[in-house]
């Protein structure tokens, strides 16, 4: 029997832009400064807005990296 364990490290960043009506935006990673796409389906908090500090998982999407399991951090 083979068991694979995948460790996903939560990353942190700030919401650069998020359009609630269109359901997407971008998070700037705290470590790298890179922007990562976020879709409303990946947001676990009630809502996020520009300037919010968040934690998230980075995963491979159809067109590149996406943020999932996005949770608002207390400032």
C-alpha cells in the first residue's frame, strides 16, 4: 500500500484588488511580492476587500497559480 502525503503551507498576503460583483481579484504575496489570482469560490471568509491581510493556499489553476482556502486575518 502506498500513501502519499502532500503538505500545503499557508501563505500570507494582502488583497491588492477584489471585485465582489465580478467575483475575482488579486492577492500580493507577503514573501515574494508576486500577485496571485483569487476567485470568489476560493474565499472561505464572508468577504475580502482591498488592503485586507489574508492567508491562503497556492494551487495550480487552469491558467496559472490561484489562491484557495483564503481566510481573512485579524489586523
